[in-house]
């Protein structure tokens, strides 16, 4: 079987998803990619194909993994939701209850829910940051604790592209005494056998596909930007090449540094799609899962420059037209995406290496999701 072929399986009912996936590869829209869907907790589509590198020397294989940028945020959110469901974390509490230093510069009333919904006013660092500072947890978090918000917390969304992971991650660390990547691994990934990592061991480097950046002039930093947007995208600058380094892969960057594939993302989020149960294990209560659906903030996002509607760690239906109302989603820079439809009890996940100039998903992933919904009779 050549690397131009689509590998994996699809239940007959969902053949249109396989056709759409194959078309993406055949047209060159994808170089290498994976797509997975679960329904009622069962994996019904698990596809991969193409090449793991731009030079097309390494086939994309069943266990190929890739940096998914902000799709990582959904794993961070799930970890926080899990702690909240156990009563260890109160989203309505001030962040300073868990992290006293955070009360500096007038932030004593900022709530954990503001961190979860990109409305804390901390969309970037005020102090100049070098890329290596992202690997220094103590520096990245203490600077955020010390600075004043850019806008009044809770009044507007403003995408916390990198900072959200440090903010939520530090709250998790203060509660558990463990890093967010460790809690995620021990409590979620390992019990599910899910191949998703926030902090990738060096032993797994050989399986990582290389991200192929968007063409010059089409990256996230090439648009006309406000000062706030510029701060988010250039302090420090976003450099796709950095994802090929051991430093990036090994660091815990819980908003953007996760490494996995569509199968692992779909498997993990089957927890939320199925009322807290995945692979026969109960991780959370149904009420704890549905907490993610509670609208925290909506309006024009100060960073994304588009309408946004955030629940507890996820985007909500409404900002994006979706067939079922109780649907949450988020994607990563370049095009990776996860959709969790609680009404249909299904998850769709897509991870690829050829990046599009987007932070909110593109037609490759949406086309696959639409093929699934159509086959399910939802649309």
C-alpha cells in the first residue's frame, strides 16, 4: 500500500467521510492527515494517510502524531473540568484563592471562569518574551501573575492563544501539586490508552510528523493588526519551525504544545460526548461534562477579530453554525479541529501537517464533519 492511499477503517454508513478524506489527499489540500470519529463511545471512523514530511520521505502511519497547536487547549479544559467535577476546583472562585500571587495589579476578583473563557484580559505578556521563555514555566506564569489586565476581565472575549495554558495550568498545579501535563496523562490519557501528550517524551520523537507552515504572506502574523493582536502574535513570535525542536516538544505548553493524532483526540473527548464515560470507565458526571456548555462570554473577540462565544474552555454553537445546539469545539493554528456533539453523542477529530492560515479550522476539517453529520441524518 502506498502512502497516497487512505488507510484505516470506516463503517459503511460513513463512507462519505472516507471519500472526503481521500479527496483532500488526492487534491493536495492535505500532505498527511488523520481523521477519527466516535459515536456512542464506539470508534466508527479511523483514517490516516499521506506523508509525515514535506519531502514525502516518511509515510503517515497509524501511530504518527503531530503538534496540534490550540486543539491542545481542549485537553487542558477537560483536565480543569475533571478537577471541578471532583470538587477540587471552583470555576466561580477568584484565581487568587488557589494562586495568591495572581491577585497583584488589581486582579483579586478575576475568576477561574475568566481564564477558561479567554476573558481575563491577559491575552499576552506585557514584558518582552523570547521564545525560550515559553519553556520556563516559572517565568511565564509569574509574569502573568504580576501584570495588570489589558481590559476589564469578564467584559469581552480576547483569545488567550498562549497564555491560557499557563494560567489554567498554574491553577491546576497549585491544586494538585502536579503539572497540567502530568495530571492529564495520569488521569485521562493513560487510563484511555490515548496517544496524546502535553510534554512529549524524547522516545516518541521519531513518530512526529513535521508541520508545514502556511505560505509566506498567509500566516497568522501577516495581517494588519491592532496593538493587542500584535502583542499576542509577536511576543514571542510564532515560529512553526520551533515545533520540530526537542525543547518545544518536551515542554508543557498547555495552550499550544500538545502532540497527538485524530484518534487520540476523538478518544479523549468521547468522555464529554458520552456524559462522562469512555471505554466503560466513568471519568466525570454528566453535569460536570455539561458545565462546558455554559456560556461565559460572547461578542467580538478582541484578538481573533470575529464573533466568539465561549463556554468553559470551548467554543460554543452560535458563533459557528452547527447542526446541534449542545456542541462544543475548538481547533488549532493550521487547521486541526475537534467537535464534540453532546446531542448526537459523537466526536470528530482531525489532525494534519499541511497548515492553512487559520486558527479556527478550515474546510478540510469542516467538510469531514459535514459528511459525518449528513450520514447520521443530522443535516
